[in-house]
C-alpha cells in the first residue's frame, strides 16, 4: 500500500520489473487482498500472469516474461509490512524500510 493505492512489483533480480497499481484508492478498513500468480508453464523461469484483487474484485494486473528459476539469494528475507532485505522496489528506496502503518490480520500462502 502506498498513498492509498495497492501496489505490486515483481522484481526479477533488477533485470526486469513488472508493476501493477490499483486505479482507485483502497478505502480504509478491513479487506481481503489476493495476489494470484499463475505460471504459464511448470518449467523453472516460466512467464507468469499476476492479478491483484481486493474483496474479490480485480483491481490491477501485470505479467512477467520470466520468473526467477531458482532461489533469489541466500540472504533475502520474507517480510510482511516492512522491507528488511534488499529493496523490492526502488520507488520507495528513500523511505526504507517502508513500514506499513496499518494492521495485517493474517497472511495465507497457497501453492497451486
């Protein structure tokens, strides 16, 4: 979330950036946000489509021509509400660690 908009960036190790942003601001309050990533093939490094939805309604989408075929880095972190490892997006580099000031009730990851 940035200035009321839902933002997404798939950063392919600085080689390629896929960006998506909701056109409208997300109203304050409790919401269910889903980032649905669909690989176009089961092969490592396959392209992917990414759809963002809020409360069941699509708000943005993007695609990436390639995904990371293996691990990102041995020192990278999995963070929610703050970006503690290497920056995902250079768009907020000057605001690092870019803490979310709202409340995250739960995070669910489902592999399909």
